[in-house]
């Protein structure tokens, strides 16, 4: 399969992925409980503006508005029979923005979890999961996605199913877990084990890593484990912009552009090759991250203690096994939409 990520890495060294989808769409008027994917048809100009804002801020990779694009997710909005068209439209909108950028911008087809538990914990069979992801990815591929971007995953079996689907469809793929539960995913996957989830699949991922979670310090600690386990791998970190806080009825994220810029520097020093933002990350944050990436020369590998000193205390038990004490037991706000 073509590897667009390695081609752009050879040119740039480190790539900047985009920021939040959900947070920014809520700011544009999306209501809680609405399916962002339906906006691909009803509000395409707003989805285009989302991607354009990130490209203007310097993103090398933009994620399609398709995180909840499987039939299991869309069924919640009576749109389970529109999987192909909604995902195709998501990719087409992003593809149009990328093609007008005047530089190489990778369109990554966002693929989130189905929301169902696989057997024996739940009712969904492994093959049903593969079929669900194939259906979604066929739409993304038809719309012009360069890669399948499998993200915010908890169960190794679901990652494997999505990876198998990508191979069946003929899309190169990446995958990331959300290490938000005592330094592991909710289903128990440790950061150091992320590399081996699809060892038995012939087509290997272009990159693996972490996204979402509980803030910059925690995802950077997970990065240290991932890069120590396999130093030569292409690792993604796409962390939340600080910690969510309720202000009245609205959620705000505590991260400043300055904090996210330092997160980028620490991520590069910790071995990440693709760095981006997840929930709460605005165009302003991403522009600061681009500036930090462009001006930073890779320095020494940070310790967990240095990470905490620079970007704040960890909210979870330390992901790496150094025995560092947690600053608390934070849990990310679980919502339907990434970002």
C-alpha cells in the first residue's frame, strides 16, 4: 500500500495533525446529542470551515468528520442506512480543502469505536465489527481519504477488527488508543503493548499511538512507554487541550496555546513523529503548536517529573512504570464525539 505518512515525514521530520472536531463544531452551533456526521450534508460549509481553519493554522493531517460513522453509531440518529454516503461526503469535504492548500495535506478518515462491546463481553461478533468498519471505510475511500485513522480505541479486539477492515478495503491505516483509566485503556491495554495489537496482520500500520485521554501530562507519560517499547516506530500523540471544566452549563478546556506549544516540544523530545490536539484544541492552539514544532530542535528525552513540572500534574496513575505518584484520579468526560 502507498504510505503517504512516511513520504511527508521524509520531507518534514515531524507532522502536525489537526485539533478538536467536536469542541469546534459545538462552537459553530452543533447541539449536544446531535450527530456531527449529519452536518456533512446539512452544514457542509461549516465542516469545510473546520478543516480550513486547521490547514490555515498549519496542519499537515486533517481528520474527516466521521468519528461516529459506523452504522451502530448512526443508528442512534436513524441514519444507519446512510453510512456510505455520509462517510464519502466527509472525505470529499476534507479532500477539497486539502487539495486547495498549496502544499501536501493528508486526509485521514476518522474511524472511532462502534460503541458496542465485542463477544464475550457484549453481543457483537468480531466479524460484525469488521463488516461495520468495512462499510464505513468504503465510503471514506470513495471520498478521497488517504488513510484510515482508527482512533480513541479501548479494546484491542476492536482495533484489530478495524485494521483488518482497512486491509480489506485497501486503505493504509493508523490506530490510537485512549489511555484514560489508570494509565491504560478502559479495556486494559497498556501503552507499551500498543505496537503488538495487529502483529498477525500482514499489512502493518503506518503509525500507532494515543489520543484523547486526560490531558497533556498523561498522554506524554504514555508516549514515553510507547517509544521505549519500540523506539524506531512512528508514534502519534493527539492529546486533549488541558482538562475539561464546567463553566455554568458549558465545558471549557484549561489548556492555553503556551501549554500546548510546550506539549509539542515535549512530545518531539519523547519520540513522537506525529503530534496533534484532541478535545478543546482550537485553531489558535494549533497555530501555537505549529510555531513550536517549526522552531524546536529535538532535545533530551524528558522524565515524567520534567513533564509534570512543565505542563502540570498527571490526573491519572502514571502510565509508565517508574512509580511516579499520580496527582489525582481524573477521568475524561466521555462523549459521543471525538474532540
